[in-house]
C-alpha cells in the first residue's frame, strides 16, 4: 500500500504509480487522472470528485458513458461516469446540486495491486470540504478494478453524541447502444416517485422498464440487483447494490438534454443512469460512532 500526503502536483502523484497497473496522467482541463489497467479491463478515475470516468472490459465497448461536452474544472461536476452524490441528493438552494463531494478534489490515499490481479485505489474526502456540513464525519471511497468494478463509499460518524443524517448515491451513467434497444429489470412491483409527473408516487407495473420520454424516478426500498439489457450489444450490465435502498433511473430525453450545457443534444440516446444510493425517505441516519458503506458492483455478461 502506498500512502500520499499533501500531494499537490502531478509529479508528487507520479510517485504512487504501480508499474503496468496504475499511471497518473493529465486529463481534461489538465486535472490529474489515474489510469488503471488489469488483465481484464481498464479504468480511469479523476481526483476531482474521486470520479470514475471510465471502465471497459477487454474486447467490450465501454460500460460507462461520458459526455463529449463534459467540463473538467475544479468546482464543476463531470458529466458522465460515476459522480459521487453526498451528502444530499438533488438541488439545495445556494449549494451545489447533488452535494459537494462531486465538485471537490479528493485526496488519493493509496493504491495496491493484489495477487489475484485486482487493483484497488483509496480516496479520502478532505475534511475542509465538509467541515461546514459536519466536522465529525469521515468519508472514504474505495475503487477496485478487476473483471468487474467495485465502488464503496463509507461514511463514519465520529461524533460521540450526535446522529448523522445524509443522502448518498453512486450516480452511474451507463453506455448503451441506443435507448430504444434497452430494458431495465429488477424494479418490478416497487414504489417510485415520478419526478417528471409532479413527484407523484406510483407503482412500477412493468416487468422490464423501457424509456421513451424524459424519465426521472426514485425507486424506494429497492435493494436487489438491477440489470440493463442491451439487445443490440447483446450485453447485460448488472448493478449489484449493497446497503443501497434507493434506485434512481434517469434519462433527460430531448428537451432537458438541450438545456444542459455540458451534454450534447443527441447523447440521451447513448446513456441511461441507474443510480444506487439512499435518498429521500431512505436517507441514512447514523448513530454516534457508527459507519455506513454504500457498495456497488458493476459486471457484464
Ligand atoms: C438525477 C436526478 O439523479 O440527476 C435528476 O434525479 C437530475 O433530477 C439528474 O436532473 C442530473 O443532475 P445534475 O445536477 O448532474 O444535472
């Protein structure tokens, strides 16, 4: 394990490369980007937001979608990949949408290559970033790359007396052949909040969800795996959720896509977000001294 302290330049970060496995490069906006290579796959992670922007298995199309129009700048959210949503989900007046974690540069704590061939990177949300929210929380993010992508966001409540409430979400953008070719399973029979229909509470009656208009739904009390079936790619992406009781399904469709300055007009056809977390009435309430880990494992078949 390699530990990094006060690394501020690319040269400092370079010391933490692992030959043939972990490399530091300048990414978009000249921001530091970590490239990971394993025997099965490649991945990319920015320190900005500890944001995974790429995961691709050898011989397969990318699993994560990245917008061609994404901005790469401190204080701005990257559009695509896996934004970390914390400590709130959605808009909050006067504060960044979806919390500050995705617009903050995280500390890179270390990396390791295991004998089984997997590579693990560890990140820490700087205390200064969340001191105003709660000085007594410790937030880490661990990414393990192998033939699957495992991401684990852990929040510890360091307070000896106070509970800690927060929302979290790994807001994953999946790359698909075409939105018309895709079905999502695993949510049938559950209750969701339909954000594009005035937050009406509905029951999911479809065995397989198809998207043909703007879709923005928060599925509640859903902890089982969700699968994205892409008939043109003959690929099934599996989203395994551990300690996640909410699932958000989002596609901006035509009008919303045009309104987004960091998203190309036609890109809604190439992506769907299936987001695993704990939001709204499923938010986390941590007792003093306790910690909670949100874990998501992405695999394909
Ligand atoms: C989804 C929300 O999780 O994220 C949507 O449910 C929102 O309402 C979308 O539009 C994108 O949010 P942002 O802040 O990245 O533009």
